[in-house]
C-alpha cells in the first residue's frame, strides 16, 4: 500500500507551488493514472514517490515505511528507455537484477522470460542503437518487470512513440498487468484515452498549485476497447474535468483524434 | 561496404597526391630561391633532396631508429604516468565539491602553461636526464587528462544515473557499472588529446637535455648547421605523432563509437 500524506513540493527561487496537499492511498494491485495539464506537477509527483526528489511538506509511505531516496521497490520507467548503449538488450535487462544481487543464472532466466513476454526473444543480442523506439521501450519494460518491484512507476512511457506502436504496447502492458494482478502501477500520462484504457482510478491534477482536483473511479470491463460506448463516455467525462482546468490540454487531445 | 572502402582509397590517393605536389612545390621554390635568385642561403633552406639524403644516412647509421624508439618509449612511459595521475586527480576533483571549486581552477591555470616552462625546474630537480624529461611530459599532459575525466563524468546523461538509482544501484555499482562505462567515449577523446600534449612536451624536454632521442637529434642537426637533418627530424616527429593518433587513439575511439551507434 502506498500512502501520500499532505505531500507538497515547492522549488526554491520560484513563486509557483508545484504540488500542494496531495493525499492519496493506493492499494496493492491497483492501476492508478495521473492526468493533468502539462506543468501541473505530474512528473514531480512520480519523482517524489520514486525518491528522486524529496517533498517539502508531508510524507510518503510504502507499506508503512517512509520513502527515503530511490530504491528498487519502486522501479521507474521513463519517457525515454534509459537503456545503456554499451550493453546489449539481454545485458541491459540483467543489469537491474545485478544491482539487487540476484545470482547470474537466475538473472539470465528471468531476463529471458520477460524479454519473451515483450516479444523481444529474437533481439536479445542486439545493441541498443539498432532497436526502434518501440522495441527500446519494450526492453525497458522487461527490465522494469524483471526487478519485481512492489510498485511500478511509469512516466509517460509511450508518449514519444507513434500511434500504432503506442496502441500495441498498451495492449501488451495491459495483458501483462492482467496476468499478474498483484502489480501496483502508478502511471503518469497526458492522454485521457490512455488513462481510461488502463486505470482503476484516475487522479486528475489541477494546475498551479498542483492539487488533486478529483479522483475518478474507472471500472470498465477489461480488456477495454476504445470505441466502446462506456469508454467514450468515460473519456469525455475525464476530458470535461480537465478541460475546465486548462483549455490547451483539451485542445491537444481533440487535435489528436 | 564496398563503396565505403573505395571512397576511403580515393581519399587516401587524393591526400597522397596533394602531399606529393607540396613536395614538388617545395623543391621548385628551393631551386628558384637558392640556385637561381640566390636569395636564400643553402644552409638555412632545406630541400626535399637534402632531407631524403639525410634520411638515408641517418637510417643507415641507425641513429634515426634508435632515437625514434627512445623517444617513443619515453613518451609512452610519461603518458602512462600522466593517465594514472590524471585519472585519480580527475575523479577527485569531480567527487569532492571543495576540490571542484578550488583545485580545479588551479589545474585549469596549470593547463595553460606551456610545458617548456617546466624545463628549468626539471633540470634543477632531476638533472639533465631521463627523469627530467618524464617530469616535463607528465606536467604537460596530466592536467588536461584530469580536466577531461572530470568533464566526461559530468556529461554522463542524468537519465542513466536516475534509472540506475531507481533500480537500487549503490554508490559502487553506480560508478563501476554505469558512470565509468558511460564515460568511455569521452575518456578516449581525453586520452587522445593527452597524448598529443605528452608528445609535444616530450620534444620540449628532449631538446633541452642530452639523452638520445628525436629532440637531441634535432639539436645535433642545428649544432652541425645541417638544416636538412633538422627538417627531417621535424617531419619524423610529425609523422610519429600522427601515426599514433590515427592508428591507436582514433581507431579505438571509432570502434567504441560504432559499437554504441554514435557514428
């Protein structure tokens, strides 16, 4: 269980309060999406949970233990794959487990298992620069999953990919998550469609200061289809909520579809 | 691939032709100004033919080869010391912010000092011997290596470090498995630059001392008023520097860059 209690974040030398009074409890196995206009502090919120930044107010607890600094129980998947160019695909996936001190034999077995899951079995020996953007994110996903962290933090992991690749990867992530229902995911996105596609609950942030505007429960049947009536309805409801916050955000979304 | 190698050969031929024309021009100018107009004195104007003659005689007597090998050996030894010293110094000024604020500017200052300025100290402390030359080489190249190492670590993409931290990497793992491998391309560039500084410093040291080496051969040429020998040694110094740069450092750098898809 992840708990955020009165979390706030201000940066020195700026008047703007990035995050204010964030109270949120996430149960094990939940898929939570965070949406909001750009600049509202979505990524900051994720970084706070990851331990890459420290809150200026409030506290964050994972299973009752306060979060202090980054750790392998909260693995992050970034917008860019963050794979290491001097290692091939397999070695990249194995490196995370090496930090955990997992023996070599097991590292390899687990890496191969997850690479298979993301359909990269044929590419284990490839250098990173020969992979497409989608393949890189798949490898990053395999690496993140292989760490078997309590919670998986995802910071717009598909936003730099083209539409088709994004759709494919969404489907794969959903499948993997549905097969392993104990996985808690905190997923930052600027896409309403993506949020409705994945989330059990959607946290809508408002801008300046970034606060929780509302939390929308999203209990559509899985696997979800984006042309389902309920899906479209839910997406509209979410867009409405965010639209009032910032015109721009809504416009971006409509332009896209 | 086929096309690539043919363009490479083409480029090589072009360069060879250019250098050949340069030599021809040099010979013509020499003949015009020395023999026809008699403006240049023969003892101050080397000619390609004279240099070739000098090359043949120094090669035959074995002087050139032993001087070259001595200089190379000294250069490599001095460079090796510089690399170790520069690496340690570089990591220190990166890791401790106190040193970064205070020692780094001093090192940057030292780096601007031409290596020949260390020669008086070298002679006073070590005498006219090998150690003095090594001292000049190390002072001439270690600082640039230290600054390069610091810079290389600083330019590791923050995302690499962030990702490693969120995967639970400790300080040791972070340095050994992420930061150092990430630095390899910039480190090779640093070594290459360090070598060129070391090679220049070596010559500054060698012309001042009296041990066998290219620098000393150059000075002997001057003392015997043999301008062709001076010119020959200069060409050998350039040639040796370029060959080592291209065949070792550039080749190594290209290999790493290609492996990482950076070229």
